[in-house]
C-alpha cells in the first residue's frame, strides 16, 4: 500500500489493498500454523496496526489502525479503525462489499490521517485495553492545517474524537510519531 506509492501522485487503481493479517507461529514446531486476514478485518484497508502497549506480548482483543476504507480499495488513509480480532467473525466479503462490523471514524475527503499511538490513561488500569487514548495526527489539506486527534477508547471510535487540538502550523502528512509523558522530552515506552 504505502510502499507502492510513487511518482507525482499515486495511482490507486494499481496499488494493492493492505489488509490486517493474522500470523500464528507454533514455537515448538517452529512453523506457521495460521496465516489469513485477521478475524473481523475483511475488506478493511488499513496500515500500521497496533494494540495497547501492555498487550504487545499477550492476547489482545482489539487492533487499531489508520484506515482508508472498509470496502477493500486502495485509497489514502483518512480515518482510524478498531478491529475486534478475538471475537471477530471470519466474514468473507467480495472486494467492494462494505464491512459493517468495523468501528471506525472518517475525517472526510481531503484529510490524511497518520499512524496512531495508544497511550494508557494516567491512573487507569493498564490491564484493560480500553482504558487508553488513541492519538493521531490529521492533516486537513483543503484548509492547510493539522491537528492532533484524541479518541477515548472506552467509547466507540464512530462517536468521533473527544478532542481535536489544531496546531498553529500545517504539518505534512507523515508516518511515525512518539508520545512523551512530560514536557522535558523524556523518552517514552510509546515510541
């Protein structure tokens, strides 16, 4: 998807869609035992999947990602999605069919959403995936301005961000980010 973009403007008709995959490896047999589109993720064109930081090495119910759409087309990332991979269904959809089971927020046309971060809530129970915020950069290309969008993961993403912090300057669409817990710029576990 993003790796296939080239030239002055991407030709989405020739860029393959990027889907979220499930890869399961048997450490004893040292072989792959499951490789398929993740349960619940059919036709979700998305990049940069992540889970709550405390669930990086254990079973997580939810995967979050920057998303393009839920019909399986390659398009620019313009929102965020929450995929239930543990209880998610193995729905089979034809390309172009909408996956209505996805919880997503779309900023609209001519917006670009960047790779999100998950930041646990201060004082929250770090063993609960939902006690966190999803934070991502958003660029409004029409008005040439950028914002930091903050979603409360105890709510559905489709309810929209709980805050949009508009910046003084436009920040070009980018990929990776980092979160610092204080104003000293100290490193964080969320980088």
